[in-house]
C-alpha cells in the first residue's frame, strides 16, 4: 500500500492505508480523529460530514485516495486554538444537541452553508441542511442555531440574544 499524504485540519499527515478505504476510517482509525461519526455507511445521514476543499462531503463513501493533496477539515479543526467557531458557539448557546451523535456532521454542514451563504433565508437553511438526519428531532434548534451563527459571524448578535 502506498503512503498517502493528506492535509487534515491544516497539518500534513501521511497514512499507510489502502487508497480505497473510506476517508472516515482513515480519519478515525488511523489518525485518531473520532469526532467524525459513522452513521449509515452509505452517505445518506450526514453524521460523517467533513469539509474537502471547503465543501461539505460525506466521508463514509469517499475513498481516502481521492483526497490526497486536498484540504480536509474535521470537526476537530473548526476551532481556532481555544476559540470555537461561530457555529459551534451557536450550537452551545442554544443547547442544540440532545444525544449529540449527529451534531458534528450537522455543524460541518452548517459551517459550509454559512461559508457560501453568510445570511441564508429560511429556505436556504432548510435546503442546505437537508440530508443531515437527527434521530432526536432537534431540527428546529438546528435551524435556530444556523440563524444564530450567521448573526455571530456577522458580528450583529448580542450576548444575551436567543
């Protein structure tokens, strides 16, 4: 097996795995980045969402060989030092997670949505988050957190606003 070089969370990493291995397993089992979750294994639920070159991507169906030389960001890479991203802050402020299992994928999808649409409409939020499943049904809190994160990113949210 050839060594593959990946940029993961801003650091070059080398993995000695089969290029056909799903990126999810290279991240979790080889690199120890367990924030990205296995959900369905078919790319349908969104629990395994990471960013590849800034695009929200399902890592359970993407062969790791296809991301060699590309920038991969996982949930562990969103924060800057001890500072959470606006989306992570909104999720915490609004207490979005119930069981929390799907939330890393939800946050990664919301982050990509806000990167391309900084002030999304309700329809854009619904469309952008479509395909990320939450078995606990926290969809209303997720949408509220996306709206809150947009305000935080724009610097227009006050500390006590909910």
